[in-house]
């Protein structure tokens, strides 16, 4: 939907500012839900502010000045404003969809920060902005793996750039490989044919690039003949479920799971168990892309009609995404299986989790904002009394760990598999 077609939603915004806050916050300290407004400290940086900006652009009342561009792109596209808005006001405004259209509008006109434009160019050239294609499979050196591009497999393991190019993730990835090999299931990886899912390109506003990357990855899936795709990438998982339907890209009758879902499924089947004893107190960070932004997108086929010459209403029931359909429980269930491990929740969790600042090219284009968001989240994690912050997103993990170390936070940052790896016992529990 174009920016012009979003007008009925733009006009529905009542400027309430609820998009800036957690619905029913537990404390003032952690009441904000929007890293963008926390950084910009001006209404234009909020979800509602971006809706106003989009409306003014449609009416030709604004020009795309550098400050306007910053207010639009200094944003992680985490979707928290959208869930807060809908919780308070229903489905009338949908700021996230307007923000997608706003960025696409600006990108089409060339009004994108140069850093983000260069980032997208690297995606096109090498399949990921995080590293070159020829290094994408360095993690697999010494492993005997089936190339899913050369023959049919039952399960396609999609690695994702966040994991493939971060050596700190390789031990956990190899543990995943070992677990999958233990199942005896026929699985493979796409090796050099793999690319990232296209979600970041879509977030930035280059929907044509996102479509190209999505079609390429969908073709990899089709060539593999897999019935199940397991991805280690929260970004790709979000793209498969939330972005591909917007682009009209279909994977066919293929089940898609994030690796956290898949490992919990294997635990339930008794393929392996978690034993031993832990005295750790941990807290869990819900990644935006694995959480609220992985809720399946369903295209509405209806239209808005005018009633009594004053009020716009939908002519049929519209699917509404409150963020509750995201992936929240698998990682928690897996962690709860470790004997003695204590999980304490942060105030902002699940659909109302606070973004760590790692997505949509924010660390590259607006590093001060990305660090500010991570510090905010780390302070919340420390406030729980936990000694370790755990997450299921490699991008979040890398970003939070780096900021924690740089700012001397006395809290570890780990991935779920890193936490449970020492507790694995093969066979039925």
C-alpha cells in the first residue's frame, strides 16, 4: 500500500502519544516502549509523529530535509509503537504499516541516509550486509554437511548472516548441527546459494530489493524440496512470516520454524534432555523480530467505505496484529528445563519488549541511538537481579554483549543454546 493509500489511517491518528509508552507500565523507569522517541526527544521521532510526517508529505506540506530524514530513519522498526497503539486505540491507525510506506516513499526519491543506502547495496552484491558471500560458510569448515542446493532434503537449515559472520555464534551453531545429526533426519544447508531474508532491506524502505532477495531465498527453498525450514535468524523468521506475505512471495506448503522452536520440539520428542544443576538467575530478552514482528501477516481484501458522509469504516472484518502471535514461549520452555535455573522477567516483555537497538541498520547509521537503546535494556535486565541476560536472536546478543562490555555492565549476555549446551544429555529423559 502506497503512502497516499494510507491516508485513512493517517487521518485516524488522534495524537494521543500512547505509541511512546508501554500499556499499563509497572514503573516510570521502564515505561517507554520506543527507542526512537527516547533518542530524538521530539514528537516527530515517535510512531505517531511519523504518521503526521507521512500525512504532511502526502499533502505536499513538507520537504524531505535532513532533519526529517533523521526523524524517520533513526528508528529500529521494532513495531513496539504499533502494538501499543493497537492495545489502546484498536486497529484504526496501524503506524507500522504507515512507517513502511513512508520509508519506501523516501527511498524511491533517494532520501535515505547514505550509510543505509550503502548497506542495501552490499546486500545486493553479496547476499548480506554483514559479510562477503565467499566467507558465509567459514563456520562449516571441517563439517560434513549436505548441500541442499544440489539435492533434495527433508529439512533446510537456513543460517542467516547474524550467525554465519559472527564467530562467537559458531559453537552454538555447531551444537545445533550436532543435535540435528543425532536425530537422523535428512537435512542440509544451501551453502553459497544462501542469502539473508530481505527483511532489513524492507525495513529500510527498499522494497524492490527485499522482493529480489525474498524471491532468491524462496527459490533456494523450492530447490531443496524441503518440507521444513529451520532458520537460526530471527530477522529471516520475521521476514518469512511477516514480510513475504506483504511482497506476495510464497514458500508453498513448507513449515517454517525458528531454531528455538525446533530445539524445543526435539526436547518434547525426547531426542535429548537437559540435566545437571544450575544456580544461575537469568532474564530473557524478547527479540522484536522473533516476537511481535514475527506475527503472521494476512492481507486484508476489503476496503474502506464512507458512512453518513462523515465516518470511514471497513466493509469487512480486518485482521489485526496485536503482537501476541509472536514467538515467545519456546525459549522460555527450553530454559525452564534446566534444573535449578531461575528465570525472572523484565517489566517489558513479550509483545511489549523494549528493543535493544540492533535492527534496521540502526547500529550502522545511528550508533548513538543503538547504544542508548541497549543501555536502557541492560539497566532493566540488571534491575531484575539476574546475572545473565539471555536471548534467541544472534543480532541482539552480539549488540547487547558489545554494549555491556563497553559500558562495564556486570551482567553476562548469552544465547539460549549457549546456556543449555553444558546440560545436554542424549536420549529420552
